C-alpha cells in the first residue's frame, strides 16, 4: 500500500498521495469489511496529519479551527456574527444558506439558531440515574431542537440529564483535516469536563460524535478517559434502558449513518424504536453512504453530491413520507438533495413528534437491561 510505505519512510510524500487522502470519506466501510482488521481509517488520518493541505484556504480553515473550537465563548461569538451574515447573504434553493465559516468548498447550512442548545438546555433536569449529554456542534448551533428532544427522551427513559456547559467540539473536524494537535487538545478538555460530572454514561445524538468519543478518544496518546465512563449513541442508550416509544406516525425509511453502521455496529436499535410507532420501509442498499462523511462534504462538495444523489434515489424509491436518521451531518447532506415531498428528520425529533406532545413525553414500563456490549 503506497500510503503505508510513505508513513514508514520508504516513499516521499507526493501530490498523488494527498489526492487519494482528500477523496476518502472516512466512512469506516473498508475497516469494517477488512478480514485482517486493519485500521485503514487510522492510517488515512495519520497520512492526512502528515500531508496537510498547503493552499491558503486550507491554512485559513486550520487557523479558524484552532482559534474557535477550543474556546466556547469565541465560538459562540463567531456563530452570532455568522448568523447575522446569513441574513445578508443570498439564499439558495430550498432555504439553505451559505455557511460563512469554512474557506473551502460550497457547503451550506440552514439558518443558524438564535440561541444555541448549550444556552437553552438546563444544566440538569429529570430524576433517576444521572446521564451526561454531549451536544456536538451542528446540534448546538443549527439543530438545538434536536438536542432538546434527545434530552426529553433520555429523561423519559427514567434518567436525570446533565448538560455540562464547558463541553467543546468533539474534535473530529480538526482530526479529519489532519490537525491532530487541536483534536487532542479538544479531547483532553472534554475528558476533563465529563470526568467531573459524576456520571456513568455519556450519550450523544450525533453518530459522528459518538464515533469520535468511542473510538478516537481512548486511542489518543496519554488518554485520560475513565474506564468506567461509557459512551452511547442515543438509540443505543434508549434501547439499553428498555425505552418504549408511544404514538403513531406515517411510513418512514431509515438512513444508516456510516459512523453508526460501520464504526459502531449500531443498526437494529434505531429501527426497533421506529417500528414501535411507524411502518419502517427498508431502502435497497441500506448501507450506502450519503456522501456527508463528517467533514467530507465541506471540502469535496461536488463529489459528495454525486454520492448523495444515488443514496437519495434509493430512499425515494421506498415512497415513505419521511427519511429518519441519527446523524445531524447526514440530515444536512440529505436535505440538500431531497426533492418532492419527502422530509428528513432526526430520530429524536421523530419520536417526540410521534408521541404527540412536544413539550413533555413520558413512556411507562422502561426497564434497565444488561449493559450494551457496544458501549465503551
């Protein structure tokens, strides 16, 4: 493998190797099917850290990440400015607006929320075992309603929800552009924050954040992640708690985020939750990527759209009313490509809406089961 030879020093870095690294989705599919269990994603990420883009826009992106991501107050201020800028920038078809944060590609976002999830959510609510909630960046600044609904579901599963206000970005964005220093800095701070919460579980409603916290944090040099602190994706945790959704809704189809299906092997849990309130219509090729790939669509926008269009065609063939997924990044990607009347929703939003009471839901009969073997 050319990349392995370059990392071992046998070959000099080249533009060709960098091009290969740039078009990798980091979807974990290759690692999932590798019969030898080779950590191909880790190899690619190490290559990216050694072959960071030399263009001006790449340097500017890294500078923005290093300045913003470790400083929540600065990040908040920047997003307020970005929200104001969105108002004066031209709208795109479908209501999506340009994101004035990234200096590469043509990625766009729905309007940034007036108030972030971390500013909206109480520091602790509910009764029962204390569970910490990790928001992630997209839910914090763009989809705060999803974060609120995720916390409602955790509370309805008989838990007290703790939302640490000092939590930072998970660091995946920095990791994927090759900035190991920043990603490790973010990881250390998040480990400190969540270690001080006095909880046994950290739950997130972002598939990508869950992969970062589960897979990358423990593997980082001098990792301080406590052995007894387990990370779970939302559907994984709700299933572990024996949560039973209430209500009913029209037919849905489910899109598997790659970071859940391949990196975490979490596929049945969201489907079981959905099937309790709706008819679930499986698309053909359920494991096909939408092209989001974490930060992939930021830097390879046109290629990500080509990948995503095929995925949307398969979802549309189910003739379901709604596409449900468990990753805000996939929602961002697919919403940019959907046509016709099909909608896309996060699993948390869909379950709360199906219950028919957006302000408060309570499910009876939840029972803690044995620990989920996929938890870490």
